[in-house]
C-alpha cells in the first residue's frame, strides 16, 4: 500500500499537469509523477517517504511556475495587443517608467537570486517583469511588490534548526559546552542549519563593540552576511538580539566546538539551497556519545586558544 501522502501529491501533480504547456503535456507530467511511486514502494521507511515527498513537492512547484508563466504570456498577448491600452493607463505606465527607467536593471536589483529551491518561482517573476515591461496592471504590480517584500523578509529572517533525535548539548572537555551524538549518526546525515540572525558586516561590528563575546559565534555566509545566534550578553539563545522577538531559532549548533590538537573534524559545513543557509552534515560515521567538531574557517580568530 503506497503512502496516502504520496498518492495525494501524485493527484496534485496530475491536476496541475493538465495545463502543463511543455512537450508531451500531461503524459510528461505523469511520467515524472510515477517516479514518486518507484522511489517509494510499499514498506518504505518514514524517512524514505519524506525524501520522496520533498522531491515531488519541488517538481510540483516547478510545474506550477511553468503553467503560470504560460498563462501570463497568453494573457499578455490578449491584453496588450496594439490599440488596447487606454490613454490613462499609458500615462500611468509612463510615470512608472520615469521613476525606474531601466526595466532590466530594476529586475536585477529587485529580484536577486533567492536560492535553488525558489528558482522556478523567481524565473516567473523575472519573466513577468521583463516581458511585460511597465505594462503591469496596478493590482499585478502590487502583488509583485508584496511578494518581493515577503521574499526579502524570508531570506533575512532568523534561522537555525537541528535534529533533536541525534544531538544534545552538554558540558565539554574541550571548551565549555559542546554538542554530542545521542545515537549513532551515519555519514552524510544532515544534522541541521547553523542558527542566527543575518547581520551585515557593519551591523556585526557595531554589536561586537558592546558585546565582544558575540564574535566567537558569528558565522560568515557565502552571501556576505554574519549569522549571529547570541543575545545582548553574547550567549547563544533562541531569540538573538537585536532582532525579531516573535521569530525564534534552535541555537544547538552554535555550541559545536573545533577539535583539540590531535583530533579531526567529523562534521562538514556546506552552503544550503537558500540565502544565508549553512548546513551541518556528518562527514563520517559518528558514534553515540562522541562530540561533534567542525572547522571554524580561516577567518576565525584563534588567538585566545591555549
């Protein structure tokens, strides 16, 4: 018996696929969807099912984006054929164009890359912006503006999580507190995402002037921001300060230490699919009770090491 969640996702894929404009139409979507069943046979583990569902959800988002783009292109042909626009609408568009004269530059600034997982949705917005130019209806422009604001807040929100089934924080013989394996961790296991509130270099420098302890936990991302998981005393906490008091994080991975002399790291830090995400992945098998170690990177100040 195949998981009910997988069956539900399969139905949603076929529903969206009825309007899929790509070569092969619904048949192409059906072949993609069948992969879910092949990867998730009866008796599959819960983790296996979740992995299949994640892949399926990504395919669904991609299809929805392609369908939406196709609809907008069709709508544009109907709406903006020669002579269709009113003088009032043309005047309004001219005003907008004067405020931001270069549509391509505006699209590049307003729609930065927001991670591989959102590539399909981003491409739809960029197509709308570039293909339609300034011939957006007022409501469409407002909707895009709202989406941009939401995307901006989402990318620079406090973040951080860990897998509580595998990790725990306790006293460490290496330094203060550390993170330990509650059970055997297989190589390649995703353990979580480094916690913190994304801060610009200027904001991080300003905080370290009053809270120098915060620099010990700040992690520089590939996007040029620092993830800061600390409060006003420089201690990792669920609600980094300054920040949004209603958006909490899991600070567990902020307590992962570097290995002492003679030992090596057992966890690798890689960049995630979204802006400012840094994932912790088991580099090898980690035994129960073993402490997790990472490399803090070449830019970390180790002058206080004994």
